[in-house]
C-alpha cells in the first residue's frame, strides 16, 4: 500500500535549495507556526513531480509513495520524510521538458493526470528522455490513457 506523502517546501527558512511540488493534493497546504515550511500533503499512490533548484544546478523527479511489497528500492529526497519510489530523474534541459509536459497535461484538469497509472509516467519519461517530448507525442499519450478507463489502485 502506498501511503500519503507530505512535502515540506521551504517558506522563510534559508536552505541550499528551493522546491516546487505538483501533484494531487488531499488537503489545503498550510504554513507551520514559525513560517519555516509550507506543508503539502499528496494522495498515496498518485504521482508527485518535484522541481529542485540548488545553487549550481536543477533537478526534477517524478515519484510516488514507496510500497514495500511492490517496489524493491526506495529513495529519500530533501523536504520529504517518507520513502519514495523513483520513476524518473531529469537534469539540465530535461527539467524544462518535464515542466512543459506538466503544464500541458494539467491545462484542462489540474489533478486528473496525477492519478494515471505508473505506466503512463514511465512512457512520458521515455518521451522526455529520448525524443524531447514533442507536444504532439505528449498529447497523443495523454489521449490514449484518457480513453482507457483504468482505475488507479491506491
């Protein structure tokens, strides 16, 4: 079973990175009392896209909550205490491709795509990695998975 994931985004706390998280929120984000972090709680089993900016480089990750029965290895990332299952890591220009894909996929419905099966996200990662994720390819993939009425197991 994949558990809910809480992402702690630096608010006023000075850290060596900034963080932007996109996914299916299950409650309204809140800022802690000392205004260090904004806390975002995402649905377990759904996808979370994380964009980190460090001083000299950027990274983006497509992750979901780790399931001890299905997943072999887990990762941990700054700002997240839960174990995560890594689907894709983007570096350099690939971060921009992923950002554009997320924008395209959330234009109509901001939450729908984050509940798509993991297979969709693996295929999207392949498009980003190997063909630069052309808009037509991304939208074709989205359309194909929208037609398939699969239920997401959470």
